């Protein structure tokens, strides 16, 4: 079972290059970082985590910039978004960003994606929140076409372009893994349709996670597909939690450092997590 770190990178935190080096030096397999492009001043959408929107959400660095610095400072660390908000990004530009980072890092990038929850943020990007799942699907399919075809074209309800050239192509074949975030009535169907695996919601109880994994495996089996890999995120893990996830054959566990800590506290927390998880790595 792979064990990585999930956190935000802000203008108040450890810098992305230093963070990447610290994560790799302590033997973790991966680093996934969060995204919010902005937080609107007036927000009516309830925070899924309850309470006010966390301070860190206002100050995130762009994840692709952060991961580029982390890639340059490391040699083995897998690098991922947790999650990139595809419905807030142009798919042709995002396809080039992903392919560029994958190539520059030697094939170490993984794309975690989500449709987002903050409706005011989504609307500011010209996206109707009511159609964001359909839009996300088309953008991911269009990006896949760009990554895998010399002359890519796509014609959908929300994404439409005639044949185009776009390089570089990703190092990973056929493209970097796509991890679809979410936990709703259509999540598993959408994973099988246009993703590599499931990025389970942050903070989901382990009993619910196990139920979701069973449902996803049953759905895949009915379609004649192999089991779908799953990434889970834990906060303040206990040894029994890691043992249970290993028994569930989880692909990767991300240990969350949220809220984002000041630099020296981040290093101490990484040391603590490394000690807790060393028997499982």
C-alpha cells in the first residue's frame, strides 16, 4: 500500500520545493495538493465540512506551479492534484499543463479531479453549477483525446473543437492516471466511464469507505471490468486504520495535513507521520 501526503500549499506555508523534498526524504511515496482559484467575498453555499470556509482555502498557490517546484526538487515522489477543479479550467490549456508537468517530472504526475462544491466560485468561471458533472466529463474526454491523438478533435454539448495539434504528449501511457473525487449516486458510474480510479472524499468514515469500495467493485464486476483502484485520505491515522485499509487493498493512503501548518510545524508533523506509518511502507 502506497502512503503519501495531502495538504495545501499557501503563501504562509512551507514552500513547494521544500515541502516536496521533506516528503520524499521521509520516505513517503507521493504528494497531493489542493486547489481553489479564489474565494468569493459573498458566499451562500454551505461548507460541506461545516462552519466557515477554512483560512487556507483563500491562499492556495496554483497546484501546477506548486507541483512543478516539487518535481524539480525531487526524483522519486509521485505528484498529484487533490483535486484540480476541471470545470473551472479550459480543457485545451489544462491538457497541455498536465502533459508538460508529466513530461518535465519524468512521468510522475497524477490528476485528481473534482467538480467542486462552492457554487459562487464555479459561476465566476462561467460555469453553471447544475451542469458541472456533464461539463467535467466532456472536458476529461476531450483532454484524453488531446493526450492520445496526433490530430485530436472533440464535439460535445459543452466542449467543441475541430482537429488540432498539441504537444507535448504525456510520458505515461496512455496518459497520467485520472482519479475522480466525489461520493454521490453517480460517482462510481462516472469513474468507470472516464477515470482511472476513485479518490474517496476527505474525511469519509472507514465504514462508509468500505461500503463504497464494495459497491464500486460490484459495479465493475458486472461490467466485466477489473477492480478499480482507490485512494483514501486519513487525518491523524491510527495503526489499526492503516492495517484495515491495507486489508481493503487500497491503492494509496494520503495522510492529510489540514489545516496547513507553519513551516517548522509542518516538518514536525511529517516526522510524526513518518514514524507512525513506517511499519506500513
